[in-house]
C-alpha cells in the first residue's frame, strides 16, 4: 500500500469513527432526505464506508447509498460537503439546526399554573368519592361555595373543553419537539409532552427561551470563529 493510499484510508477511518460517535442524528437526516428512508427505518444509523463518491450507511439491517453530487475532488472536501448536505436535509425535512437536549421543569409562576391544572385533574379523579355521607361530601359542604353539587357540576362541565385544549397544545408541541430534534416516544419527549399537556403555553415559552439561548450561543460561536 502506498503512503497516499494509507493516508486516505486513515482519513476515511477517522471520518467514519467521528460520524458514528458524534453525528448519528445527521446520518439519519441523510437517510430520510437523500435515500427516502422513513423516520423509523433511519433510526440507529451507522456509517459503514465513505469515499469521494459518497457514503454507505446502515440502518435497520439495510445498507443505503448516499452519493456525493457531484463527487468530491479530495478528502479535504468531505467535511464541507457533509455539513452542506445536512443543512439541505434539515431544510427538506423541516428540522431546525437548534436541538433540544434537556428538559426544563416549570419555574416561577409556571409552578402555580402547573399545580392548578394538577389540582383540577385530581378533582376529576375524586368525583366517584364525592357522594352523600362521604368525608369529601362533608368537607365540600363546609368550604365550597354552592356545596358538593356545584363542585361536581363545575368539574364535569369544563372537563371536555380542558382536555380538548390541552390535547391540542400537546399535539402542536409534539411537532415543535420533532423540529428541534426530539424523537417521539423517547424519555425526553415524554417529559416535555406530559408537561405541556398540563401547563400548556408555559411549556412553549420555556422551550422558546431555550431555543433563543442556543441560537445566541451558536451566533456567538460563529462570530468568535470569524475573529
């Protein structure tokens, strides 16, 4: 093997190792956008080979060819091309370049909102025990305006609107999560969606704050590189 060929193989191995260690998300983007794989088929991808003509990526037991169009001239062009391809794939898939990687719980007044909604659903769950002669019935008779009958009526009358509104918010939030790299059914997804189902707009505000911070950080990093 010539020294040039050995150097090329070493660079290929470094690229493969780096992509599999740090950029499996981008590999999934390539498969979904350039190879037409579904989100499920593109899960848990691994880069098996890379040449100046393209990449071979395995996912779900299948190998996919993702060509470089046009082919690259040198190995120095690989990094720029795969970054460019990821940007193209994300635009095509409607995915942001800002990824959410952590859950932020309610804070400040949001805790009050969260607690109020939890209290309401607890009230719904308590209805089977709000019957004449029960301890809850006696307590509501003493402290609730209108007594237990009004309590039962009030809890029931708003149940469907509350569920409809909060379910719609969770549905829209799920789409936002996926745009920012949170895969459905993961533990992070469950934390955010469950929280949004309870506190609604507060979760949107928290996530928007995280996104703004990450964008500012990325822009700051870009400015630092220019200097």
